[in-house]
C-alpha cells in the first residue's frame, strides 16, 4: 500500500493542469503538422483558429456541459437524497458499505455521468456521517474511491460522449470527412449491444465484490465526518413575483409535461433507439430536474451549485477542437491511422485502441475532447480493416473511462464533498482500475 501511494504521488507531480496539457498538446501537434504537411505556419495557425470556434463542435461542448450540470443538479434532489438514506440505513459494516456504495454508484453512472459522480460523492459522504454518528469502523478513503468508480463505467452508459455523438445523424461523416462512413450508429449497436451488456453485467458483479474484499482486508477506524449544512427555504428572500418560483405545483406540472413529451418522442421514433442522442438526454434530464426538485427556485439553486464543475469543459474543449482541425488539415489523422492499420489486425486493433485511449485520457481527461481527437483515427483504421465500427468505438470508450481511476481531474467535486484528498483515494481506485482492465480485456477478446 505504501509503494502504491508513493508511486501515485510521484506520478501526480509529473502532470500539470489539464488546461496546460491541452496547450502543450496543441504546440506539439502544430509542429508535427508543420513537418508532415506542405502548409505554411500562417496557414496552420488560421486552420487552428477556425477549429477553435467550429459551430457544430461548440454545440457538442455545450451539450456535454448541460449533461454534467443537469446530472449534478438531479443528484441534489430530495428524491435521490431519500434513496441514499434508504441504502445507508441498512448498512452495518464497512464491508457492506463498500459493496453498496460501489454498486449504487455504478448503476447511477450508467444513466448519467454527472449524476453518477455527484451521487457517488454524496452517498460516500453520508456513509461517513452515518458511521461517525453510530461510532462504527469504516475505511472512509475506500468508500470515497467507491463513490468515484462511476467514472470507470460511464462511457459505456447512455451519457457516454462518443456513443451519444455517433448516434447523431451526420456526426461520423463530419469528424472523419469521409462520405463512405455510415450516417449514424445507434444505441442498439453500442450501449445496448451484447458486448457492452456483457461488460456492464460483469462490472456490476465483480467491482462491488472486489471493493468489499478490499474493505475486509484493510484497516478500518471510526471516521470523523461532520454533517453537511443543508439548504433551507428561509435562506431565500421571496418577493411577490417570485412566489411563482416557489410554486410546488407549477414545477410538477411543467416537469410532467416535459417528461410526457420525452416519452412521446420515444414512442413515435421509427428507428430502433435512434431517438437517444445528447439533445434527447438533456431534454429528459431537464424534465426530471423540474419534476423532482421541490420547486423552480430549488432547481435553479441546484444548477448554481453544479455549474462550477463544468468549467473544465467550457475552457478546454475549444482547444481540443483546434487540435482536431490541425490534425485534419495537416494530414496527421491519415498518417496516424495508417500506422495503426500497419501494425494491427481485426483482433488486435480493439486492444491497441483500448490501451491508447487509456493513455490519451491521462492527458485529455474529457471523453468528449478525446473523442474529437482520437475518434477520426480509430474510425478510419476500423474502416480500412473492415471491422465493426461499434466495437472500436466501445474499445475507445472503455479505455477512456478506465484511467479516470488514475486521473483525479473529475474527482475534484467528490473530494470537495467528502473532505478527502486525491492521495487518500488513489491507492484504492488503482486496485479497482486493475479489476476493470481485466473485465474489459475479456470482453474485447470474446466479442
């Protein structure tokens, strides 16, 4: 355990902030493009500048921001608070707590990554509070790691960046600039495919069990976690016009109308699961938020709390889009794709994609940003090798999510809520990551 902590602390010192990494990657790709293409420095700079503000890709960034913010806000509703309390009341040992927190976090994260992240953080914190109150022993850092494990499974769920974008008509052809590519790849071929379904079942069985085993054989002590302050109605000043914001029935009616529309869209859809895309997911999340929050004012308060966590997407995504433009206009995408084609076969390309995606995620800790950079490369390689595009997309999704257990960027909200530090949870997230790698490798080799 000491060796693992020492290794992780050493590794963390090598990494600057994610924004600085994006700047460094921009510089490296710029000079690589300058060497590999006939374009001048000025031409590449103009291409990069245009890529920063690509309207379609900026819409993608906004979609991902909304998905995180709305998922986070949903986790703050009394509905999810009651679910968490019901789970915690049944826990009597640290081993049970590790299993329950891991399992519930995985299930929620498969629905929405922002919701899973905050749900995991809140349930971990409340377990700590409950065990402190009852003076029960607990490995609280492991519980924090268990609450973060949703980031190891999210990209294979219905809010996965790559999976939702390829389900949008025209997106694949746009990022690859190849009219031969299919118009879209639906959720039936990715999220609900037999391969991904198998991976999800194994994750749900193996990871919580492994987490409980770690708890059983590690040191536990009575935690000292104080209760978080709650937001009460009297904290808001209410003027006459604002009584609308506090109307419980108005918010419920609006929420039910929005959810009814979402259900109607699903019913009338002609394509199998083709209606599920980022816009549909965000529309459904908006309806659920308004329906489940006590009133509109509470919903807006939840958004205020959640929006801070989306700052990384806001400021970093344009840099990734600029990098993508440099790679497209300089021919780097074709060169890198040709390299993968030369060293790969149908059997080995998914494995190479999985590990390369895991490595890229350490430097680009954003599923959407990584898809913008790596997606065109792996799609082109898969097309050349005449292999399943859906499988190669899932291989990238699995690799992107697995190294989140080493990359503490998305753990910042959890660390803030739980009061833990990155060095507290990383030894345990590393162990869970190794179990996840085993599961994904098995699935990629079997299908």
